[in-house]
């Protein structure tokens, strides 16, 4: 039986639909958008940090990169005051390699 907390399971669950969208021509990799949102972390945790606007209360920041049609390509979680620019390259590196419409991998 598989452990559902295993990162490879979630990685595969993300890669398969992206591959199918790519094969169907519904994934627009010509442009990408990155954004982040701050969320208060009432109980704290290892990926929390001081918030930028709410009197330095602990929080986390979700960073996401999407294709031109808002399909999520990669997601990361950091401490509360991390700027989006610092997460650009790590997010790009997290995008899984996808087969092009005619077989070869595209990154």
C-alpha cells in the first residue's frame, strides 16, 4: 500500500494531467505568470515567518506559477515575508519536464 504523504505520489498526480493537457494542445507554455499570497499561520510551523503587513504575526506564503491559461505548473510554500522574485527560479525549476506534442521532452 502506498503512503499518500509520499511526495512522489503527489508529483505524479500533477505530472499526468499536465502531460495530457500538453498532448491535447491545451497547455500554453509561451507565457507564464507568477504570484503569491500570504496566509496567517495561527499554530506556526517550520515554513512560517513574520508577516509583512499584520504586525509581524507568523504566516506562510504560497507561490504559484501558471501557464497563460492559469493552469498551475508549480507551487511552493515559504515563510511569510519571502518576496515573489526570490522564488521565480525555484518555481521554474519545479516545473516537471513534459513531452512535447511530438515526443521529445520540453523544459
